[in-house]
C-alpha cells in the first residue's frame, strides 16, 4: 500500500505547469523541479541553505507536472519557501521546503 502525502499551503497564483519535455529522468526529478520553483518564487539572487523533500508518487520521464510554490516568510538575510509537485492526475509527487540566503542583502555594502 502506497502512502499518500497531504500538504496544506497557499500556492503562488502563478504556479507554472511544466511541459512533458522538462521532467528529467530519475528519482531526483521532483527535487530538481521543486528546488528551481522555490528559488524562482523567491524572486531574488539566492544561495540555497537547505532543501527538505518528502516524496509521494514517483515521476516518469516526460511526464507533465504542475509546480506550486510560495514564499512563507522572508527576513533581511533569508527566504523561506515551500511547494509541491503534482502529477497530471492531481497525485502528489513531492512536497518540499527550502531556505535560501540572499546574496545581495538590502542595506549591506
């Protein structure tokens, strides 16, 4: 019996859909997609500090997925984001959270 993951968060209103040609092969597909989505929604030049993922249903190469990501909070030096990867049928492929360090901190020389 496969475990079903649930997650509750407010997704970005502009959650992208990734075309089938963009899903890479292998078990790291969800991680690669989710890290890029979390960094993009943060909207800054960032350096990753941590990435935590929980996997659900596996992705297949060439599969179409929807990425949802949102910034949970931001401080002067860090941005905290979370998101999920959904398969075309709505099944949860992965959820994750990330912490990014701002490369250019406002007000710092």
